């Protein structure tokens, strides 16, 4: 079968790879579409320390069932599904606390093990989610689920002002997830196009930090107190610091992204504000189900969110273009059907 293979940093090609050796307790899926995200771009650039080469990327999956072997009564050949791409050990402290998304030994498809940018994959039945969604909607469930998980970590409710820093794929999931809970959502980015999508996804207020002073604008929008919750989805030292500096007293800060360099904090604010500072990693099964319900209500601007849909044969060139001009693209989807 054919697959996109990252051979070395900056070197990707569609190649023939060995056919799958069937595993009896896994469901066989025919991959239809795969979304690309920043992790895939970093892997292509050689900037992802978790990736070894060669590697088949891809973890944002839309597929159809080919062979189920009686493993799930609700699945049959032709059922449209998406997949949770994370594997957990079941034994570490996170798994024992029923938080497998933060497994110490997590292996994500396309990162620590080969991913879905190939014709067929096989996955455990409990990792599969069926839905009444089109294949493009199915392929964006996973990145939106990460944003919804961050909203859950921040204990967002309808009484909260929630600021989301960064309106990429995951940040837009946080915008949509906070809006779905009834919160007042403030979307923050440097790109007006992304902010427009955030507004369609549920943001009540938009701040472009290229043209507006973020501290002043946040104070204006929150009666001078600051947001109750700030979700950071960029992963830069300055936005890490801004989250702590600008969040309200006794507020919650949720980090999805992580900075690639050391971050210097004014730690006095941790204590004076009595902050809850939380990490958010991957997503759990309920986040997938929540996003599916959300998308089934047709409440997300998918036509604006997806910027490019390309066939598998064009995927390597698409990665090269994206790497050279990252600001030109939002969500890229690869078709394998």
C-alpha cells in the first residue's frame, strides 16, 4: 500500500510500504482523509524531538470501517469514523488516575509510531468514534477535541470571561468549546483572518495584538479585572507570561502549547493571585464525543477553517509549501479516497 513517508527532515515522499499484518483484536480501517497540524510541520522540519525517521505522519483521521471481526456491535463495514490516535500504557500514575491522555508513555500516531497518512490502518475498537458527519468534519474532530479538553481543564462555565491566545486549529477548538459552555469568549491573535474564523466559531470579542494593546483591551472587556480563564495555545515565552500577568485574581491559566525555550516568570503573581496554573495534553474519549455532538449541530465554520484539500500524491509538496510559507495556510487536509 502507499503512504506519505517523512524520510529525513525536509524530505518527504509518497512510497510503497508493506501491507498491514492483521491483528485480530483491532478494527481495519480505510483512511479517507487526514488533517495536518503543527506537529506534522515540526516533524517535517526536524524540530519534533519525539519523532524518529523514517516516519509516516498523520493523526487527525477520517476513515471507514473495512473489517470489524465482531469487536463492536455498533460498527459495520462502511461505517464512517474518526479515531483517537493516542496509546496509553494503563499502568503509570496518569493512567491509574483515569487520565490516559497524559500517560507517561503515551504514543501518538504519526509521532512516536507510524500514523494515518497511508491507505489502511488498524486500531483498537475502543479508539473508534462513529458519527453522522462528513469526512472533512470527521478529520477535524481530534484537533478540536484538544481545545475542548483545555476548556474542561479550565473548568469553564457560563459565568466566565475566557481569553484564548492563539486561534490556530487547537485554539479555535478552545474558542468553540468555551462558547458551547456559554462563556464570554475573547479571541486573541495577530491574524485578522483567523480572528474572523474565531468569531464564527463563537468568540464574542476579537483582539489583534498587532494593532491593539492586549492589557488595556482585556481590562476594558472585563470591567478592569482580567479574564477568569486564559487558555494559551501559542507556546511562546511572551504569551506564557502574559497569561499569568493578565488573568484575574483567583483565575485559571491553561497551557496547551509549550515554549521551546525557558520562560522567566514574576512568580509573585502566582501567590498574590492564588492562581490555578494547569497543563492540558491531548484529549479524552468524552472530549471526542462532545466535539462530535457539537459538529453534528453544524455550529462550526468548517468551510472557513479548512484552507487546502490535496490528494496524497501532492502531500509532500504541500508540506514543503507550508514550511516555506506557514502564514498562508490554516487547516490542510490530505485526501486518500
